[in-house]
């Protein structure tokens, strides 16, 4: 495809994504479905361009007015040009120069001059907001938590996330899968914390790998794998994944149970549960029972009250711990939506807790990095439910032989009450978890 045509497509996709009517990944996927003539290279370039614009929106909004033409075109030019600066975009200096040369074929002389001027802008000449590219309402709570680590977090969030796999321990061993991937030309290294994870270099086509098609591996961030480990579900138990979504944690929990017992996957979205089915078929699990529910007070939940050994509540949240993957969330969320999530989280956690039998374990988790969705919810639940004893996440992870468990945990009393993962510290998405045992 001619460079001008590619840039035109990029501009249109940028325009649609910046409406923020739907999640960016959904908008990109829909655009590709509606424009099937686009080849794999064009699609990759367009996706990289859009996500670079989202990560650097405040900076690009600052630079764009000095250019000419429609704003979405100027943003697309900046996104195309700077996507090559992001680790994992296209390796190698020659590839970067080749992409710049390709872009130059789409620009007029005025646009080339403007882009060259933008390239001369140095970070130390910019205002802070143009360096961190975060909404102001989000900056203060992050600075309060991280202090001197704020800028390392900013740097981490400006980079695309890596690709982690979870090895299906019911059918395979990590070392053997790693060797198999190496033979297929896929470089993988064991994850630092999760005993079941592999981190992949680049963006291989997993669907072509036998290990993927036979269910030996599933895509799952290392942090998400640790949440499933915290539940520590045993063979033969009755277990609920309360907000299962597409079922990544459900599959990890089921593998730990060795496909015994009964594992309910609850979610309010039948569509999300539908996407679990092909993954479930690959996994070889027979103990998983997906159930679409209307809300956290659904009668199907009430009938199971007091019968569960373990319950995971991976609650709906702002998702701000996943900004490396979903940079549009920082522009789509607000203090109002965070407050709404907190109300919902408290209600879901309270309802889910009623499922447990005495001695049962409850895990509350989010992929948020905000205290009002994390520590505040956990502490309020503990205060209102004296029949639930908080457990130390550091003790659980240490017992499970998770390496460097103490570095993954935090808390106001012992320092080990909660799991708290950060992209810049741990190389994972941002996650939180708290654990209780019912008396």
C-alpha cells in the first residue's frame, strides 16, 4: 500500500479512537473487520500508531497546533514517527530509519519541516504534563503513593507491555514448553515471580504454535497468574471465580485443581463467557461451569451461599494498572467513574463473601493502582465483617514458593498484608489483592 494511503488510514483510525465512544482495542478491531483489504503490515503499523498517540496524547496535542492539515492527520504523523521509539515496536536502527523513510513518502514539504521541528523538542523543555501524559486527577494519587518512583512509573507506562504465557501445569512442564518454543524459533524466559509463566520476546503468531493449539500455553500476564495462585484452590473443592470475564484466571485455577471438584465461572456478560469456551476446550479442563448472572445478588448465587471453599473476586475496576496495554483508559476514566467502581466493588465483595463456608478463603483483586479501589475497599470490608480474618499475602506466596514474595507485598501494619504489583517495579501490570479466611 502506498505511504499516503497508509497515513490516510492511520488518520481515520486515530479520529475514530479519539472519540472514546468504545475501548480502543474494540474500535481498532472493528475498523480492521470493516477494512479487510488491509494487510498484516498495514494493520500492525496502524495499531502501533494509534497506541502511540494514546500514550503521548498531551504531548502530541501540544505539538499538533504548529502543524497544518486536519488534527487527526497531524496526530497520526506524530504517532507513526514516534512508534519506532517504543521498545517492541520494530527492532533495529535500520528498521526505524526505514519506517521514517516510508512516512516521508506520505508527507508534503511543509509536513516534513514541521516533523523535523517537533523532533528537535527536548524533554527538559517541556512542561511536566507533556512529559508524564497523564490526566491531572491521576497524577496526585500516584505521586502520593510513589514519591520518587513517580517518574519511573511514568516511563514504564509509556512503553508497550511484554507478552507473558502461563503454562498449563495439568498437561505440561514449563521447562519442556520453553524448549519446545525455542525449537519453533520463539525465545522465552521463565517469569521472575510466577512459577508457571514464560515471558516471550517479540510478537510471535501463537495461533501457529502446537503448544498453543493443544492448550499447553495461554496468554496471561504474570501478575494475573499470581492472583490465581493466591486462591490456592485444592483438588475436589468447590470454587467460584466471581467475575470471570474471558476466563484467564479460571483456567489457571482449574489447572491447579487438576480438573477435579467444581469451579464456577460467574460473569454478568454472556459474551465474555462465550469467549471462554474455545480456551476451555483447549485446556482439557472438565470441572469448569460458566454461568451468566444478572448481578451480584442473582438467585443462582444465593443458592450456593455457605457452600464454597474458595472465592475469587477479580472485581470490575478502572483498569489503570493496565495502561501499558490500554492507554486509552487514562482518558476514558475519571474521578466519577472511579467512585462508581468503588461502590460496585464493595457491593460485589460483600455478596461474594456469603458464598463461603467456615474456613473458606476469599480473595479480592483488581487491576487498578488507586488506593480507593484497593486498600480502602479491603480495609472497609475487614471492619464491617469481623467474621473474616485477614491473611498475609506474603505468607501465602512464600508458602507457594514464589520467589521474592516480600517484594510483591505491602501493607500499613506488617508490610505484607496485600499483594501490590507495579509495572516499573515488577514488570507486570498493576495489580492489588487482599485475602481473608472465614471463621
